C-alpha cells in the first residue's frame, strides 16, 4: 500500500498517526530533520533509525541530512 502526503507537514508527521512504537524507522526523502524530530518518541528503547542516502551528503554543509544526523 502506498500513501502520498499532500504537504511537507503531513509527510513529516506520517508515523504519528498510528500511535505506537517501532523497532525500525527509515527516513528517506525530504524534510529529514523534521521526520527524525517527530519520530524520536515513536522508536522503541532499543530501536534503530535508518537514514537513507546519508553518504551522499558527506560535506559539513550536507544540508538537511547533517541536521537530521545531529
């Protein structure tokens, strides 16, 4: 099933609609730092984040990817 968000805000808060915890949260696409911030409380205690394509922005100024990593 594919669902498309109509706004960046809807995209960044997508996981919050289920009101449950996850073992793995994958972030790919736009507004990465906002997705991570909104997902922090959705991750189980020993869960993991996967930030896709983080290797593509290897410079210090790597944009939103560097913000998301912090």
